[in-house]
């Protein structure tokens, strides 16, 4: 994910989730849509935070220690 792509990915995920909720005809289908969305969102967030942490370390390592 590059700059801004996390936001776009979350927005796309939300659209898919809302569509799945609208199409759900049973209680189980609603729950399945939620669990699928939650897992996808957690993966995106973990990847995003990993990228941010690596960027932080790259910048930190460029600064000379005192």
C-alpha cells in the first residue's frame, strides 16, 4: 500500500461490506458478511501499521545517534 492507498482500500472494503449486508437474506448471512469484513480489515490494518513502522525506522536510522 502506497500513500493514500490504505484509505482507498478501507473505502472499497466498506462498500463491499455494505453491499453484502444489503444482499443478506438471513441472520447467518449478515454475520458471515461481518466476520469476512472484520478479517479483511484487520489484515489491511496490520499491513498498514507494519509499513508505517518500517518508515519510522528508516527515518530514525538516518538520524545520527547522540
